[in-house]
């Protein structure tokens, strides 16, 4: 598996500063900007920003889970029932890595 083409995590959410168009800023620990999540009425901007900031760690844990699931399937006939789950997990990992 190649190194991801995105900025490595962890990412953090910075509170919005007063502005004409306030937004939560997602950035690397080093301060490099990743994304802004606009704050609008009826928009769960804070929750969306938290989810986006967790993306690198979520991907890392999904990749670990996929490896474990793959090993269970290969080692145990009972685990073969999880093959569809593994394929789904691998597909979403590929999507997150920009490979799908």
C-alpha cells in the first residue's frame, strides 16, 4: 500500500474567528489548512468539522480492521462469512485514499 496523497494526521479543528463568513478551520497539527467548514443556520458545522478532522485516524483504524478481518477469513472457514464485509471495507478505504 502506498503512502496516502493527503496531509498526514492528526488534524485538528480550530474554533471560528469572527468573520463575515464564519467557518471552522481544519488544519494539521503544524497549522497547514485542510478545509473550512462554513457555519450556517441548521447546519451541524461543528459535528461535520469534527468528523472531517478525524478522517486520517478513521482511515488508519479501518486499514487495521481490514487487515485483521482478512487474516480471520484466511485462517478460519467460519470467517469466510465476513468476506463481503471485508470487500466493503476495502472499497471505502480505497475511496478515502483516492484509489477508487
